[in-house]
DNA sequence: ATGCCCTATCGTATAGGA
């Protein structure tokens, strides 16, 4: 089977491209992030016409996660255990469901904004909660992957050039330690191959010709338990989806499984 | 060609993204 994760940066603005991609890539399950629309506004009919059921948790302008599947969706769960709030709100950043033989989690980890911003400790707290939340699924017999936009480059090789990276977040030791703690729960980073160039980046900023210049980041990850990881036959980043008019700034991460 | 930022919002600018 084929499982994917993709930060689509608005479901409404991206709907045609998402549906077209489902038709060509034919994933059995796709985790989507940054819906930027309310749950009630998710076009479930359009997905149904394409052969997919969709479970979504959206809250309007920001965030929002979904899972679309053509092998069924069961046991849907919103959020993670002890999920921290931001400014008093529990944000739509995690959705977990069982789709056929796999259990997947669609994740949108907080950006962090700046190491001096309150969003940064929020990001670390979210990851800490995630590590605890994932432990049971990580140790279980069912193939499980927590996949999505982690907003962390696991290593310097996951940045086109750390010295040119303009942000203060995504590359810090604190963030990488927090990511390592999630992996320590029993999950491994399914490292994809790139369709072009050496590094399998998943994000390129819209500005400054970053995509043509391949100034990218690998921040969309699939952290898999042993049952999931052992079944992986291929993994790649579909950078072709970053091309052209109306593209998201992220490309899909696609994983093929012998399941 | 990969091509010079994008999205949603009570908007005619602003916040957020990474």
C-alpha cells in the first residue's frame, strides 16, 4: 500500500491540485496539514467522488489536519494526550486514525516562530507531549507512523545551507533533542530519497526563487514504529508537486509499504 | 524549464508561515 503526508497550505486554495495528485499518485492514505478551514467547510463530497473518505479537524484560518483514505477510516482521535494550549486554545494539530492495516497520525507541529517567542516553548511542550502520546502505538504490533510537518530539520544535512538559513528556529539543539525524544519512544525517521539533487527536501519558501535554486528544508517527516518501518519498500519526496502555479510550499512525502 | 511569496480575514492592511 501507499501512504503519504503533505502540508497543503490551505485545502480550499489547493483542492484541485490535491484531487489531481490523488488521481495520479493514488495513495491509499494521505495525511494533510494546514487545511486553513473549519471542519464544516472541508469538501468531503469532492474526496468521496475521488474515492476517499476524509476525517478532518479544522478550526478556520490557521492549522487544521486531516486524513484521507480509500481503505477505510476508523478509531479517529483528535489531538494528543496532554496537548498543550497556546493562548488558551487547543489547536487543530493532530489527528490519528486506523486505515486498513495501518494506524497513522497527521501532525502539524507548532512553528516556534523565534527562539525568544512564546511559540518556541509551546513547540517544545507539544513535542514532549507527543513523545509520551506515541509510546503505546510505537510499542504496539500495528504498523504505526506519526507523520506530518514537524517544523524541525533533524540534521544540518536537512538544510540547504545552515549558514544561510534566515530563521532562528528549526535547527536548534533544543528542537532536535525534543525530536529525538519522540524517536526514543520507539519511532524511526523513514528517510526518503530525492527525485532530483541529493537532499530530499520537503519545503521550499515561495520567495527568492528558493525552489529553482533548491534552497529547501526537510521538515516533513514520517516517524514509524518497527512494524511500519519493516514494511517500507520505498520512500520519496514528490518534488514535482512543488512546481508550477498554485503549488503548496511543501511537497508530498510518499511511502510504499509491503502491506 | 523549477522562475522572482502566499493565504485568510470583516481587508483596502495584517498576521502567520519557516
